C-alpha cells in the first residue's frame, strides 16, 4: 500500500527485502484524500521542518482532482517494479482502503503487507496510520516502511 509514486530507492528497498525469493507485488495506491486530511498533513510537514510545504498544502489537488495524479503514480510504480524483474499489478483505491487491502490479501493469499508512506506523525502517535490499522484487519504481518525520498 502506497500513497505516491515509488522512487528508485523505494523500489530497490522493497524488492531486496526477501533476497532471491520470488515475490509478486500487488500495489494499492490511495490518492490524496479530502480537505479534512490537509490539517494533519500540514502538521506533519511542520514536524519534519518542511514549513514551505505546510504553507502550500492548500494548493495540492484533493479527491477527484488527485485521481489523475494517482493513476500516473501507480503506473510509474508498477513499471519500476516490473523493471526490477518483479511481477507487479495494482489499482487505485477510493473510499475504504483497508477493506480493499483485506480483500486483496484474502484474494491473492498474501504472506505479508508492506505499507510504504512518508511519516505521518500525528496519525502514528494515535495509531491511526494505515499500518497500525491494517495490523488489526488483514490477518498477515504488516511491515511499515518510510519512503526514502520525495517522488
């Protein structure tokens, strides 16, 4: 589960986690949410010392406007994973990402879930981030990783 395009460092990181094992990736990407998420993202930006980004949170596309960017981010990520010699497929998720994640885990009989995002300090503090919530829902181990750099 990702929230933006994977960088080359991210791809190298996730594709080397299991050594030479054959691994297939099933990627879910949720485009940026609605305006209610904006405050949390701005607080995260401030906590990380990214004041300029916090000030410009209102300029970032949300909801339906973000779907096009999400499609491109997903396509870039899938191409990068495939380019590393891995099998990869994916889709955008909309309203209930954890329900879709649980369904996908059951459908493909996944061994584990990797949640790769930027740090979200407020959500993590209250255990409301995707990885914390997924641990109670999906029935397989959940590995939480932070993106290596900005996409």
